[in-house]
DNA sequence: GTGCTTGCAAACGTTTTGCAGACTC
DNA sequence: GAGTCTGCAAAACGTTTGCAAGCAC
C-alpha cells in the first residue's frame, strides 16, 4: 500500500492558479514544461472529474504529441505535491481533480449517476471511526456505492 | 455500470453450507462440478477476504488443473446468486467473501491495515444520504480509506 | 444428447516502465 | 552541462472472452 509516500502538506496554500502550481513544481526541483502547463490548464479550466484519458484528449487538442504516459506521470507528480487527487467512482478508470475541491462521492451502481457529497455528511462516521478504532477516515478516495432516486 | 444485473434476493436464506449453495446453483439451471464445490469449500472453510488468485491457489491445492478463469467465472455466478460479494480494499485486486458476512471496511492508506466496520457505523450516513439525496447507500463495496492508529 | 462448464490462449482496459533523445535551468 | 522530462514501445496487472473439448444431468 502506502500510496502517498513523501506527499507534502495537504491542499498546499498558494496553489490557486496554474502559475502558482508551476512555481511549486520548480521549488521541488521539477521543470516547467509545456505539457505540464497544458495539463494544469485543463484541470483548472473545467473543475469536473476527468480520467487520465480525457485529460490527455484536452491537452492533445493544443499539443497533439503529448503522450498518455506523460499525463500519468504528471498527474502522479501533482498528486505527490498535493495539488491533485484521484478518486475511484466505479469499476472503470480513476478520475482526477484538484485537491482544493475534494469531496466524497455517491455513485449509483445501477446507472452510474454520481452525487458529490459534502464533507459534513461524513462527520458522524468520521467521529465514530476515531472513537472506536482510532481511525481517521478520508472519505474522498473511494465512492460510496448505492442506488439513486431513479433506480430505487 | 449496472454491475449487479439479474441478481436474486440478497443474502438468500438456506445457503449456510456448501451443499445448500450447490442446491441453489442447481435450482438456477447450473451444474454441480468439482471446481465449484472446491471453491465453495475454500470460501466456507476460512471466512476471510481473499482475492481470486488466492482462492485459485487454495482450490489448486486439491485440484491443480482448475484455471484462474474458472475461479472468476464461478465467483461471478455466485455473486449473481447473492452468495458471494466482492469488495475493493485498495488499489490491488478485488477481494471476495460470503455475502452473509457482508460489512464495511476501513483500510489504512499508509500500511494497508484493514478494519471490518459493522453496518451500524454507517447508519447515520445512510440516513442522511436518504434524506438529502434519496440515495440508498451500500457501504460494503468500496473500503473507506484513512489512517490507522499506528500510522497517524 | 443437450447444453452448461472447463482449460487454454488470447484479448481486454488501465496503468507503469525502460530507454534514448530532447528539453529546462 | 547536469539532470529532468518526453515520446514511444513494451510490459504489467487484474480481469474477461472465444473456442473446442469435456462433463453433469
């Protein structure tokens, strides 16, 4: 396991723009490249959940030669820096979004509909897990499956 | 999506033993084969969470020719019959166990430690999701990640 | 004998990796 | 110039599928 080794402080402050993130990258010994900038622009411009493949398509609209593996490598690094997080919403590919807007997810196992769940919803569970097991939950990573209104 | 099409009633009664499950299989037009019986024995004998590969190894200890794909196909059918469920506890392979003992999971993202979470822990969240979104959660499928006592 | 089930090999979708060349600083 | 980053191809991983032979009923 140990999927977030060496990650820096959560939701690092001062990373509200593409250029601020690039400055952070530089601070950590990274280079500022055009694929990195384009990926960040895609992430900042539309704040939804997107798979690596979808992000690659957006980047490739500007720079067709950027390879999917570059997208994965850059997402990895941005995750290590605490700028991006990924979540699993179902059995398909992971989805990525800015760490700043992190939240839980309810996903219908019937139709795939997704509801963004504000963190407060998890406060009770969070408290109980802490009290009973000394366990600090992070409700963002895996979706909570179930049935939505329409599929019940 | 729609990962559980045509699944019969949850936690079907009278499937507390290998032979009872095999009777159920037969009722649904399935055949009783030795690989099926061995897989069920593995599932009933040790009630932990195991991956398809681990179950295959256990079955192969008795019948070396049983192929991993047979394990997957049988697990699939048993899941359709409501006898088995699978859960995702991390980034690796899915784990399978008997549906009768279904429960939620807390998994440490640092060390991988897993805590079985009784359903009552999710009652609050369950209620809120129903009230706010008309969403009926199934807290068993994806683990809730976080940090365990030792890794905090 | 019907038709479900199996072993095998091959494919799948997602993600990771090794490498040599290209780039940033 | 040192060291990071890239494109590409190939591999890795867990899982699914097509097929012809084999088995349960």
